[in-house]
C-alpha cells in the first residue's frame, strides 16, 4: 500500500528582480488566483445553502396574505416568524386541529400526531397561515454509543456493494491520537475518510507506536497485555494485531471482566498513554474488530492535525473508579439505553411583565454525569407581556450523539 501523501507548503518562492513580461505574468497569476478564490467562495456558499436550506430547519417565516406549507415529524417543533413590521404582541395564533399541531402565543408549533393542521396568525391588518403536515415520528434508535465522527456514507455504501477485498485503510496519527478510517475512491486509492476515532498511542521512549505500513494479522475478543507496576498482566477487549505485539484494543482491564476497567485509564484517551498499542473506546475497537477484515492496510504516521480530515473526536470523561466502558455494546452494560438528562425544567407560572430566563437553574448532563449546559438548544420563547400558555422544547445532544428532549410549560398570567 502506498502511504498517503501529506503535502505541506513551505512558503512562496522568493521573487527577485523582474522585467515587464515577468510583471505581466505575476499580475495574471494574481488575477487567476482571485478568480479561484471567488469561485471557491461561491461554491462553499452554495454548499452551505444546500445543507441549511433557505430557512433554518426549526423556523418558518409567515408571509402576509399567503399560505405556506411545512412538514415536521410528530414530536418535533417549529418556530413561526413574522415579517419585521408586524408586532407579535398584537397577533393571535390559532390551530385548526390542536390534537395534530398546537401553537402557542409566540408562534411555536409542536407536532403531536400524524395529520394536517392549519396554523393561522392574524391581527386587525395582518393575516397569514401555514399548513403543517405532521408525519410519523422517525426511528431515532442509536445503533452504537461512540464519540466517533462519520462521513461519506454514500460512497462507503456503494463500495461495500462492490467485490473488493480491503474496504478500509486505517491511518493512525500518533501525534494527535486519532485513527481515521478511509475507503477507496474511483481510482482504488484510500482517499475517502469515513470514520474518525479518538485513541491513545504509545507514551514515548521505549513505549512508542512505530511509524510505518502494516496490515491487520490476527484478532481476539480478549488479549493479554503487558502489565504495569501493580499488575503482572492487564487485558484488552477486541484486540486486532497490526504489527507483532502492537494491537488495536480497548482501554486496559484488570481482569477479563467488562466491569474491571483499570481506574483512570479511560480518561487518558486522546493522550499518549499506552505502551505502544493503540487504545480506543470499546465501541471503536469493536468496530475495527467487526468491520475490518484481516490484511486491512494500516498506516501509522506522525503528523499535525492537518493530517486528520475529520478531526479528533472529543473525549468524554467518566468516573475514574474503573467500572464499565460507557460505549461497550454488551447488553449488560449499565450505561445501555441511557440518555442525557435535563433537570430543573419544571412547569412554571409567571406574572405578566415579569422577567423569565429559560436556562436559569437548568442542568443538563451526559450519560457519564458531565454537565453539558452549553449543548442545550431551546426552541420557543416566552413573551411575558403577552398572557397565555407557552411550550418550550429543551433539546441536548451529548458527545456520544445521544439526544434528550423535554417540553416545559410556562403560563403567563
């Protein structure tokens, strides 16, 4: 396997004296560069619009005298917005079927069950409506708990349908402690990144992960590992050999028991901490064990973060008392089926004109107990100068890609 080439720019060549022809060439080159930059800008802009759409996915603008349409899933929410010249305090929102889609005084719409409902907004001079089609709630079941980033699923799916032995190439960047998985392009080269996983490579000195080209050679559900000052042997789950005694495997365990993680070692992921092997969360080493056939190419590099096209996934800290890896797919894992929590979002009543802060006192935590208030999104608003019943949707998605939503009722009287 040819190593992936990473090209670094060492700076522009020095330009010494030049004649008029050279000047013209330089001007032409600068002009062409400007054209390329402008074209790239518009390409990125077009892509970003294609990704976002013309409106934010949680918002829909009403147009005076017109009826718009919106499709949402049961359990989802949408915030209707008004033209800038319309005072929302003077507008009354109504739903033709509150059992299908309800609307609160701020124009926040909740899809409740499948069907259609017409939401109307009007005052003495303004009238507009939006017909909501509420579809069946999607299946949001998580197939794996992991912080890994994924990309290019369409290319990977197409490649998986073809008859090619090595679907993947594993690139380990020992400097950034990142494993990037590539699949092949139309020319059969491994240039398409499909997954990135946080890892721990060798700590350094005698304990270093060797740079070079390798291939996976053997695998085991449990493997004996070199011990430390306290243990003659340690153990790793879902071990895949790629060079002699160097393996992909889980964070070490004190015994072949899934609740016996070596205390504190999980929280070293993302740093150089191993004796040369590549440690991963259980979900990620299990992914390699399950998906990468023997003889899968492995490339160990020592580069900066520019060599990691998908970036390095975050480490989620867990209690350092050992126990289970929170990503272990074992059905007996106590973390199984857990979701982030959002607490202190009790229904409240406030007086007209009273200040209301939607995040005051709210606490969101991931499945390991880490506070993640910065990841909370609130859909809806409370207009304390407009009496009525408001419904705020609090949604949080943690670094394991797990999501929890809670609806809070706020009455302004």
